[in-house]
C-alpha cells in the first residue's frame, strides 16, 4: 500500500488543523476550541482514494469531528475511545451518574433531574466559529451564557473589611478614582507635554463623563456616582421614591487586585460577551456529535502503542472490559489523545516531538457543583447568572444560566479553582472539597449557603483518569519552542 | 355613602403607590416601572368595605395591576381603557397589525410570523422586582436580554475616519491610554501629595493590570493589548495558529464622546446587566396581565371628565366606536392616564397639581424596526444581541435577542432616537423614517443592510394618540418642585 503524498497534503491543508500522521498530533487537541475566527465553513475534503482508511484516537469533539468530516470525504473511519462515553472533556455530571477519580474516590451524583455540573468546558465565546457552526449543523440549541453581571460580588480577604462588595460599586469606584486622579494631574499641568491642549480638554470631558466626576472633577458620594455604583435606595415611584445615594469605598480598598482583575477579566478576549451554552447541559454537544458518527466508535479501548511504517499505522489497545489486547490498522491515524496521556503511550515520535509533548503543562482545575434547595441568589440577592470572584481557593461562585426564575433546586458552580487553590482542593476527598466550597462560598451568601445546601459533586482535573489534566496551557515560550 | 378614612389610609399605605383619589394620580404611572428594589412581595390589602367600588382609568400594566390587587382585596373593580387593546405602552407590533399615528399616517406591518418590534419598553433590569414578581406569578416566560456585547460597534462621525469600530477595541484603547497617562503622572511625582506611597504602588500595579500596560507602563500594540482590544488574527490551533496583534487607535479618536458615553452607558444603574425580555415579545406581559383581569375592562372608552364629591367619583367618557357619552361611578378612582393626556381632561385637581402635571415633559422617542432576510450581523459580524451606537439620528442599531442563530428573517431595532434625532424622525412620514434608518444603519453593515431589507415599521411616541409621549422625564428640579 502506498500513500499518496499529494492526497495527504490536500488533506492537511483542507482540514487546516487535522493531521494524517503524528506530525500534527498536537494541534488536534484544540479543534473546536481555538482558531475559530479563521473558520470559514467546513473543510472541503476530497480526493480520498477508494477504500483509504483512517483510525481516529479519542472520541472527544476533535476526534468525532475529524471522523465526521473524513467519512464525509470518502474515507473509511474508525474511532478508538478509552471511556464508555463519547464527548471527552465535553461532559456533564447529572443525578445518577457515578464518577471514580484517580486515587479511587467514587462520587454518586445526587442532583435533581435536569440539574447538572459541567466539569470541563461550560461557555462558548461568539468567536468560536467552528463549534458554533457544528452546533447549528447538528441541532444543538444554544442559550446565552451570562458572563458579565454587574450585580455579582467581588471578595478579597485583604479589602473592604473582608466583606464581599457588589461588582458595580467596586468598579464604579475604581473608575471614579482613576478619573479623579488623572484629572488632577492634568489640571496640575503634569501632562502638558504628553497630550495636546485640545486633547487635554477632551480628556477632562471624558473623565468627568466616564468616571462620574462632579463639576470640580471630584468623585464624590451623591446621586451622580450612585447612578453607576448603586444606591442605598434606588429612585422609584411613590411617597418614598426619592433616591438615596451610597457611600464610596476608600481608595486603598478599591485598589485591591481582586477589583481590577475582575474588571480586566471581562475585557479578556476569551471572556468577552456574547457567550453561549447548550440548553440542557454542555454534554448536549458531545451527544449531538456522537449521533452523527454512530457506529464508528469502539469504547473501552485503552491505546497502548502507536506504530507507523510505509504501509500505514498500527494501533495496539486493550479492551478495558475484557482485558483482551487488540490491534487496529489503517492507512492514516488522527490522534486526539491528550498530550498528558500520549506522553505515556509507546510511540515512534521523534525526540523533538516527545520533548514538545512533555513540555506542555496541563492545568489541573477543580470544579465543584453545589445543589441548593432554591435560587436564593436570584430571590434574595437579585443575581441572575454571572460570577462572584474571591481570593479564596474556590476562585469564584458562578450562578446557573439555565431555568432562571425557576422554583426548586438548582446547581451553583461552587468552585472553579486554579493553581494553588486547585492543587489544595484536588488533594482533598470529595467530601472535604464540598465542605471547603460551602465554607468559602458562604462569604457571599452567609444566610443561605449552608441552610439551602442539598448535595455536591466535584471534579479535580488532575485526577481525571482519561486526561490527567484539563487543558493544554501553552505560553509564549513553550509555543515558540515546541509548537 | 360615606367613605371610611381609615380604610383609605390603609389602602394607600398598603399599596404604597396606589391612590384612591387624585392625590396620588401621578405615582400610578410608574407602578411596574420603578421602585422595584423596595418591592417585598405583593401588597397585603385588606379591610375593603363590602361592596366598595373602584374605577381604574387605563388598562396599562399599572391600571391592570391595581385592578388585580384591589379585586383580590375585595373591591368591586372596573377599568376604562381608551384603546381596543390592553397593555398600554407594553406593546409589540407584529405582521398584520395596523397602526395609525397622529397626523393620520397608517402603517400596515408586514413582518414574518413570530417577528416583532417593541415600540415601548423592551428590556427589564434585574432590579425591577415588582415586574419580575408578577411576570413569574402570571406565567410570563423571560429570557436574557443581551444588553452588553463587547463585539458591537461604536460609530462617531467625528472620529476613526467616520468608520465604525468595535466596542472592545475602542474601550480597551480608552482604558489603556487612561492607565498609561495616570501611570506617567504618578511616576512624575504629580500625585505624591494626593496618594500615599503604598497606594501609589498599588495603583501602578492596578493600572498595568487593568490597562494592559507593558513593563514600562506603556500601552502599546502587541499581544498584551490585543488580548483586550482584539487581534488581527486571534490565537488558534493549526499551522497558522500564532496570533497577530492589532494596531491601536490614536488618542484623539479614542477620546471621542461616543467612546466614553458608550462605556458609561453600560455602567448606568438602569442599563446594568442582567436584563430580561419576555419570550415572544414584550406584549406577552400585557397579555398575561389582561388574562388575570378578564371581564373588567371596557375598551374604546375615551375619558372626558373626572369629578369627585363626598359620595365618590364620577367619570365621564365617550365610547369611541359609537360616539355615545357615558358615565361610570365608584367610591374610589385610580387614574393611570398618562399625564400628557390627563392634562387635557376636565378634572377638579388643584392648581398646584395641574401645574405639576404640566411640568412633566414626556419624551418623544422614535423606534424603527427593520426586518432583514437573514441575520447577517450574526453570520457575518459575529454580533449576537446588544447595541451598536452612533451619533446619527437613529442613535443605535440593536440586534435581536430572540431566536439567536435562527435562519430566515429577523427584526433589527433600526433606530432608538431621542431628543433632536427623535424630533426629526417624528416629523417624517413612516416611509421616510425607514429610508433614514436604512441610510444611517448602513454605516455598520454596508454590505448587507439594504440588500437584506424586507420591510419596516416605526413608532414616534410624540405621535401616539393615546400617550402623546413615551415616558415621564422627571429631573431633579421638577421632582423637587412638583412630585
């Protein structure tokens, strides 16, 4: 069997990110997650030699999408998947699900029907064009994911007396103080050399309007600042309709990193609105993809070796249900196995490639879902979706974007921990994690958090048997050296 | 018939904003629109004398809600409504609707089934607690209204060469320049007296992190600024995965008022996220309210006189279908007629009250709906909901928040004009308004705007026969003097 080099090049260039051999293993892991604004419709694959075969390793979104497009182009396609489920990191935990992590701890999820935790991806930016395209093509209904909510909380253990404050109040005070200080500098002639006279006038006007400064360029408590930061009593009708402004926070607290990191968070390209989520849980996407490639997937297949020669590729795997060792041969192989796992598999990769694979750190985020008896964050605190950030280990509490206003139990994201916080939470038992999430999250909703708690579930990605981490954390250095 | 003063006081204090006589006429117009954060559940009305009657003038949300609660409390309630429709300003125009404005111009709305323009209210803030309460109680399903979208446009005829720019790019450059200039001032010791040494350090760190400054506290083109303002080519996978940063706008343009007014807009209390809209059109609320008070409303009733004496209230009205003059008597009267109309009705109000009524200017906004063959703003520009602002008369183009990703025609809000722009558009024929909206809105979507246009509809509130204006524009002065 001879493989046509031309066909291979066409394949590579047409799919853009798909590799026929190990040469492009790496990039596969990001399909459906990156590069979307370059997306201009599905690839126009063609020229498959009659009977040419491809074996796809991994039935996550990348593997399933590769299989879908390759089969459409005329290839004979098979997928090997380690789990007894397609979808990969596209995953939702629901009541009745059982999950055993590395280390052996097993959780039996007890959420009410319809409730879920998305342990992995959970929000889709408007610029992830590839994923949005296939969601529509495959009938996945999307609803808005409320990313930015002015009425959530910001909590720092180092500021505001350790009490959470509303995002709008903290952000308004940050902007107001910045505006006042810059206006003062301008009026003190400190910027006469840097900025033209005309632009200094424009700048002063902008600072007053954006930062809600008064006529003397001061940021002061009053109805003007309250219209951004919030009122003690908002304007309304009736005999008590007159608004009462709110007091300002002091500059030292307002400069706490939790404030400006929260503000900058929302301006981050990957975090900007509008964002989406599938109606019914993130795994609706994986399920819709799986439906498209029904019959192609061999589940419970643990790949142990990938060997290639002039005739093609041989993949050795073990059936994890029976223990039987098997092999699968094809002309081509598309590997979507996470690098953290791939680095432990017997391959013929070059030393350079192996170094690249091992250089990519996989992050070990921890997510914790907490089911509460009622939506007290909506009913008592007027918070509908969005995130309350904290400098505690849990990182944030995120409020559900589905079934807003609904009575009955709902699942909060009680932690989305990274770095050291994730490391600590991953080291705990599932029960200890829930306790930590309740203790820390109570800072935002002290009256209700423990009182309304029903049950919880957690996923520490460093303990997920089939990924050993959540997502590849390329940085500028590793990208330059290895990509 | 003697009216119990105690009962009357209880009624007033229990409803908070409801008046039994003209004394509280004014406040009724704002029920359901204001004072919501003071809302703590429906009023606990009680003590209605057996057989006591109330006549409610106007079947907008305020009138219907008053009728609903008063009937529940035991009163005998009737409503007089000028239109042949309940809901008042809570209104959606749909295909098949006919609307005749003052001046006689009639529009036959030609939108596709399911599409609509909300000429009046169209978005519900999370702090409008009263309205949210009754939406839930009356079964109105709400969906998120996407108020804040980083990927919309900002257009100024005076900046950026007259071309629209993306909000995220303009806002990032505004913040970056502010941060750089303030950092420069601090490093030049201009603020040593105003800010402590410790806070100056915190401030510098904040400016670098929030404003995406480099290590030298400069805001420069590069991957760091691009992560807020957007990339020329965003980071992705594949062989072309390396991101390409975008060039910065110049300071003079970035200081254009359209930029900072857009930024400040989103920080305004009334405009902050999370916001909602009813699934299916704003009038779903009016319809749900109307269902609750079925049988109480007399439509086509034009009130001509409101007279009160010791025995009660007599309301004279004309049946606009038959021309017959009629009267209705009751112990009490709740008036929700817009002040702009009430000022033309024969009443026994005190001179002070009449002065108050006439002192309240009603704004004359203009909204224009444009039905387009397809959602080119989503498909071509990746804009899902939100507003693109312009300094042209139309004020903005707002993108629909319903049926995102759907194929087929959809209705854009092609204008939400105020002040001088509204005045000009209101002076045009409906056809001329559509042409103006197409001409001006094309600045955002030059390739598609005219090409995809199907039909339009407009409402100039100064020409609406039953309100003569959109909403009362209290300001601090008129509030102090007359409220």
